[in-house]
C-alpha cells in the first residue's frame, strides 16, 4: 500500500498488544450485545459491496433488464493546522485526505450493475466501476488503466446456483475487501476521513468467492484471491480468506480472516518461508438501536512476516431533526476513536502506536447530498511521525480541519 512514505524510524519501546488476544476477542463478543457492532455481508437482492457497514445498496437509475447506473462525486478542502510548507502528502498517514491546504476530488465513481434475484434459482449478475481522484494514487495498486489516475475499483461477475438448501453465490473478479467497518466510497461513512485501521487492512481483492446463507442469520463466504490490494499477482502462491456473519434485527457481527504468502524477495524469487506469511483476523460489529443512532466497532490483529499489527476502532453516529417521510435526518453528528499498533512498521512505514479522535457534523440537504465539517486529531508514539510548520517531520501529533461535499445517485 502506498502512503506518504514517512521515514522508517527506530523502534519505539512500547508494546500495547494485549497479552492474550483471544480473551480480548471474547470480551468484545460479550460486550457487543450492548455496544457498537457492525456488519460485513451483502444481501443477494441488492447491489452492494461486501463491507461491515451493513446494507449500503446503491440507489442508481434503472436502465431496464434489472441493470442500474449509479455513481457519486466526493469533493473536499483539507487544512493542516500546523501549516507545513509541503502541500501534497503533508497530512501523514492518511488515505482519503493526504493533502494540506488543498481543494480536491478524493474520489469519484460511476458504475453499472445487475443484482442477483436472491431466490433459489439460476441467475447471473455483474458490477463494473470506473473511478478517479486522489485516493486512486494511494489506495489502488492497479496497472489495468496505467498511471493516469483512473482505476477499476470493482469489476466482477456473479453467478447464482440453486441447491437443495439455499442458493450459492459465486463471484469472480475484483471487489472491495470484506474487512473493515468503513467503505472506500466515503459518502457512505459517518466520517469523511478513513480511520488508521484502513492503513492495515486489505482494501481490494481480485479472485474467486463463494457464499451461502446457513440459516439462523448466519452466512459464510470463502475467498481465494491474488493477495491484498493487487490485481497482478507477484508470486505463485494464493491468499485464502473467509467471512462468517450473523445478522439480527438491530445487531450484526462478522468474523473476518485472511492468510497468504504475500511477499517476493529482493531478487524477485519467491520464498516459502513462514516468515513471509501475512495474515489478519478481525471482529466487526454494528448496532442500530434506533433509526437515528448507529454504533460500529472493529477489533483487528495480524502479522506481516515477523512484524505484528493490531488495533481497534469505535464509532457512534446520531441523526438529528428527522425529515418527515424522506427517510433521513437533516443533521448527523459522529464521533470516532481509533488505535493502531504497527510493530515493525509493515503497515505504515513507522514502528509506532497511532491513534486518532475525529468528530464530524453533516448537513444533509437531501438523501443524495450532504456537506460535512470535520476536525481530526492524530497522535503517535513517535516524536517525528508528522510534519511541523517548516515541513520537517518533527511532531507526534497532527490536527486537521476538513470540509467535504458529495453527491450520489
């Protein structure tokens, strides 16, 4: 994954990983019945990506034959309160808003899709998207369309096969990863910026998946893919992953895993050493006690070679002033806190602990358009993780202010 390439620093002497991660996972499962949870699976009847944020169906325009045209444009202005001399990439360790004192288009996308029927019958569907914007440079390692700032974030074909139990959904192509409680389509998130956990997780995958409803709100999907965030494989090994979800009326949980031998040696030959494996495990949750209140949480742990990484994210969003009969609130207030320990620097380029607190207020003009005002505070255990006023890495904290406006259809 591409970042703003901060220098690799000497390891800091902190190790905030819990001594017993399984116990921590168990505590989150027990606590999720009364606090933030998230969902990470799509229903067969909707065009939606596989993310833990729950149902995020695209509205779109009906073109006939069950095919829909959809898209969105996200524009923004971001200002770093340290006012560094550098502009591009001045906001360190950011994916959606890396540039300081800059107007921009973080992400714009248009797509076509046909959803599966969801019934136990033979059916086929597809999704094809083209996207452009600042995020293309740092999120999508995709040479398909060259280096012109345009990418194909998702392109796949779905096949629905009837079985004696439930339909089996088979998908082949590129899609958003099944990890995380945030979407790469920024307008679908309560906050404008992406949390530090987005730096550590796979964002897109290319390969094959097969999923089926198991009954009782459970669903399992198995993945066989090229690797993390890559269209072209760089070794002979494949990466395996899976997602087990459980969904109730107001609560949804997902257990996500991925493992594969991802790296090549400096000479270009591939090593099958256990030290070369990369794996990650995530427990995501989503809880919506009312139509106006939503809570999400994610707990992540993984290893890249000998480097370990892990952290958590918790988000609460509250809608205010419901617009009668329209299905949305005029204002939405959101608060997010996240923590990422990157031991060895494999995910961010720095061996450090990274945290953030973000507050966002959205003015929703319609269901399709909103203006968001956001303040974010990043803090690191490394003293020179962020840029100072003179453009040199000399600070352990970073404060940014952003305005973001989107339109989606």
